[in-house]
């Protein structure tokens, strides 16, 4: 009986919601009286600001939020992380921005004011608000960095000297932007308006910028108020004409701290003269001379690269870690220039997916892989049309890639003999863990590309047995081939994970 009662009471305790904490109740009570809440900020202990701010944000207490932004006692206000946890109400978010606007308009800042950074990025400081639901003193060091001791002493000495007051430092607003509508949404438009009005007092910084579909005049309007040297990651996923890229190029050149650039779907107009084409391409490639920190370059479906790749590469100022050229037309001379260029000798990731190499000599690709063999970790040669004879030439270079972890070369007409030869060349690469290979030629039933699943399973089993015998059973080899009907990939490891086209037609069977 005692055990049963004990179990019942424990179950009741587990099923009942935890009672609200005294701190939460005090915050809710304070927020009911807006005037009292705002007046209390002057005396409110700093450790109570985060839980009260969270309650005000959740409860949509706009005026209190505005006042709390102005009195924020930390160097950083990570509003984006709070917005990620909750679906923000547009008026509430704009109230926080309005608080910043009022703060910037004041010649004399509030006594407790410490705000230097308003962080609107949703993936930054993710643990701040949960940590401050309790009190943890270590968070002071995160959001209010300790000033080095010599600087403290210098400030103390300088503070004793008479003289004009130093100008107020601008507040940084950190945001990741994704431009994909014709015009910015209401909240972004409001932020842009504040940035324009408070120019010099507020710096709008954007580490990650994605551009999908927006008229160039709207893009330029936004770029004019962003600190372009704050951009480190830029994706341009637009169907632009080459002339549009030429107009964008001067902005790219101002992104001096850019580390990653993805550019896709740039096409040439049939009405553009050759001289105009060359001018636009030169405008674009010249900007690379100013990108001293570029590490990753992704070029996808770029129509002007053929016979001009050297023009792009020779403007690169630093060795690349990632180079991905996909779904582009390249000439053999382009590949030769690529293999000889200094900036590819330290590559970690190399992708040439969708670049046709069928009619090219394999030597430039062999030299390229050999030159990057000491650092190369990921190699993607999918859909390149590489034949047996070409693949055989590059095998020794692959065997030297001591850091290689992943190798993918689907969509190439390779025989089982070459696959087995590849396995022998790479079995000594201790870091190579995943190989994604095409169904060998012997596994097809006909020239239309119909797979014989039984043959493929048998060939896969042979490779797996070889891995076992050579002491690398943990190395994963699996095949992926596009379905000739729908284009979806069908995976085999060793049993097929089929696309719908291979599934039996239930209506027919019925």
C-alpha cells in the first residue's frame, strides 16, 4: 500500500506543470503597469533584464520593450535568438527597433546604457535567453567583454584630463539577409529607414547575404546602407544577364572581407556585342583583385567561362580552399590553366560536377588532382562523362590524396574492371570513408540505360567482399544513378532504394 501511494504521488508530481517561479510572477506583475515597469528600469538589477525582456517580448508590451532597449545594460542584445525561439509579432519587433532609433537620436545617452551591438541573427547567442532564465554570472563575459588591463588604465588616465567629449561610438546592427521578393518586407524596410536616417550613428552589418530575385535598383538601395566590408558569405542565385552582373560588380569589389562566394545562372544575351561582353567580364573579374580573404568559390551555370577561366583565376589574390565549377562549359585549355594555377595547390574541396570532360585529354585533370593531393578532402566528378581510358590515367593521382574523405563520380560510364582498380589504388587512403560510384556498364540491360538490379547487387557485393579482404570493411561504397525516366537518383547499398518509376504499378497488378 505504501509503495502504491508513493508511486501515485510521484506520478501526480510528474504530470503536474511546474509552478511559476517568483521571478516570473514578479515580472508579469510589473508588466501589467507600463508606467511602473518603465520607471523601474533605472533601478532594476542587470540580471533581471533578460527575463523581463523575454516576458515583455512574449506579451507584446511594445512601449516597455522600447524603453528596455534604451536601458539595456549589456554590450550586446541578441534579439535574433529570441525571435528564433518565438514567432515574433511584427509590431513587437519594430518596437525594439524604435527603441534603438530613440537611443541613437539622444545626444546624451542613458546612464546605464552599454548597448554596442543589436544582433538580429537567429543562429547567434542561441543559449543566451535560456541561460538567463536562471542567473549565470559567466554570461557577463559573453555579452560585455572584459577590457584588457592596459586599456582600462589608459581610459582612467584619459578620463581625468579635461577636453572635449569623444564622439559616441556607432551601434552595430548584425543581420543575415535573404533578398527574394520584389521589395523588402515591412520590418526590413523599417530597419533600412532607420539606418538611412541615423547614418554614422548606426552600422548595418551583414555577415551572410543571399540574393535570389529582386530588381537591381532595390538591391542597390539595400547595399548602399550595408557595411559592405562586413559581408563574409555571399550567394547570388539569380538568373542574371551578363550586363546585370557588370552593374553589380562594383559592389562585390567593396566586400573586402568576403570568404565565400556563390554565383549561379549568369547568361549572355544574343544582342550583346563581343566588346560589351568583354567589358562586363573584365568588370567582374577585376573585383577579385580586391578580395584578399576569399577561400571558397562556387560557380554554377555560368555561360561566359568557356575559354575565359584563366581570366577569372589570375585575378584571385589568395589560395582557395574550395573551388566548385558546376554545369559549365569549359575547354581543354581552361582545364589546363586550372591545373597550372597557383591558387589551386591548397584545395580541400574540388567540384567539377556537370562539366563535360568526355572529349578532353585526362592529363590536365590528373595534374590538378596531383597538385592538390596533399590537402584535398572532397572530390566531386559527378556527371562529367569520364570514360574508362581517362579514369585509368587519373587513378595514380587519386592514390596520392592522403587527406581524401569523400569521392563522388556518379554519371560516368565506368566498367567494373576500372572500379576494382580504383578500389586497389585508394585502399591505402586511411581517411577515405565514402565513395559514391556509378552503376558499372556491366549492370545495364540495354543502351537506354535500363538497370538490371540483380547484376548491380552482385557487382556491389563483389566490391564489398574486396573491401573485407583488403581490411577496410568500414569504407562505404554505394552506387547512385539517375533514373532514365524521371531523373531521380536510385541508391544501392547493396539493396536498391528505388525511385517511384521502379515501383510496381499497383493499378496494373490489381
